[in-house]
């Protein structure tokens, strides 16, 4: 009923959720979901409790037959979990991603071409850490734009990693020529909502860690975020070519929501300076309060560790990464100018609140925002 009232008032709830529903083996998530998975049930309970109209799931393994998505929708979302009401999404989008796709190149320069570090995006099998969009509202698949294949070198002024030993490029020219920018993919889905057509810009940049002094992941994270900033900025941009061969950025009058685990905190963590500021400060992005929760504040006080030195507001954190790293704001929903925020939040209950026993199914929390024109 809550979702129906929001739609009746032309308010639409968007959400993003890094679900950690992945497996180290190809087909592993399908097997887990088919036999019954407690973590998936708790993830579903969170979604059922918050009832978003449009939802991005990060770290949901992709398979060509869409079997994992079918199972999750049929056996988890469409079945009430932990006293929550079932929820159904008649529309969805999923597509191949770069994670786990062999590049045929020695990207980590260890003298071997094998393993997740030498895939176009880190992954142990194709589709690991994929993306899935679920929607109550339709979109035309022919209008969807994807940037899975976009080459990092084609981004003007790309932050090409530097070999600290030689001072030259980390990637040899023949590797840099073929290296893809997106560690998963970048998607533009124009969704027909009661608030009008809203372009749902979904992505999941690489974590800016797990590399070496060349900081190749740090700079890739920065430039994956920058791709959306360029997509929103004025100019012809003939270099900005999607997987379907269409060139240029987003129309100047288009409404949008940038969604996903950007793996960049505004002030804390390991991302490059001002990485997420490229979006937070973009002139087309609405200035609005960040989603918050009381549970994040309580969790930071209990975990202590790195949280004691963090500069960002604990209430805005969207994930718990242990005391050594601390809690960070990594997951974003950034609406465009022209939209109005009616409410927002992070589903991070205090220990004494309903749902507190669901949230450790993932190290991230669901972020939501209610928008109207």
C-alpha cells in the first residue's frame, strides 16, 4: 500500500543495494538460490520492507540464462520473508559485465595470464559481481545504452597508472589500447515512471584498493566515476561511444538518477582525492541532504577502530567494512536538478529495531530516495 500511495502522489522510490549475492564458482549463486539460501532471504526481506519502485542490485552474479535472477524473483522476492509482504517487479534489466571475462593480457604484470586480476574486471568467472535492475515501471530495451566495452584510453585525460619504478606507464601500449574502463559496466536505462522519464544510470566502479604502488585500481575507480560526470556534461563528445555505436552524452533536459556502489567515500577511505566529488559537485546533480540512518551511528560507536579517525558523518555511512577500514559512504542515489526529494534514508536499523538481524547478509546497506518532479 505504501508504494501505491507514493505512486499515486507521483513520488517514486529508487534504491541501490550491494547484495553480496555472488559465488566464487560459475553457477554457484544459482545452486545456492535453488536449494534455499538464508542470506538471499534476508536480502529479500530488506527489499520487501523498503519496497522500492526501481532498484539496482550490485554484486548479483550474472548468467546468460538469467537463472539466478529468475530464482531470486520467484522464490525470494515473490515469497514473504520474515513477516514481510511479497513484492513483484514486472520489468528488469541485466546484461553481461566485464568481471571475470579473460582479457588475454597480463594486467597485474606478474608474468602470467590467468586469474581474476587478468580479467577485464576482477572476477573468478564471467558475470561474478554482476548487476541487476528491477522495476515496477517499463523501459524500452532499444533505448538502453551500455558502456561495457568503452576503452579507458578513449576517456580524454584518462588517469593512466604510472609504474613507480620506471616513471613510465604501468600498462604497455598494446595493453592500454585494449583495456576497458568499466570494471562491470555502465548502464543508462530510461524508465517511464509516474514522475516522467528518468534515466537510471547504474554502475559499480572497482574498489580503489587491492593493487600496488601504481594504484591502478584507485585511478580506474576515479575514471569510472568520471565517465558519468562526462556523460552529464555539455558538448558533442564524439569519443563517448556506447556498445551500440551511439555517440554523445545525456540530453541536457533529461532527468536522471545516478545509482550504485561507487566505492568512494567523500572524505574517508582509499579513493583518489575528489573522486566522488566529480558527481556530488556536478552542476546537473541536485544538491540535497545525503540519506542517513541511526543504525550507522550506533554501529560506528560499537566498532570503533578506524571509525574513530573518520571525518565524514557516521549517519551517512552505507556499509560496515570491519574495524580496520571502518564504516564508509560508498552507495549513492544522486538525482538530477529538476527532481524533488521527498524523503531518503539508509536501511540500517539500530540493534533494537526491526530488521537489525537481516542486515549482516551483506556488508552494504540498502539506500533509498523518494523523488517527484
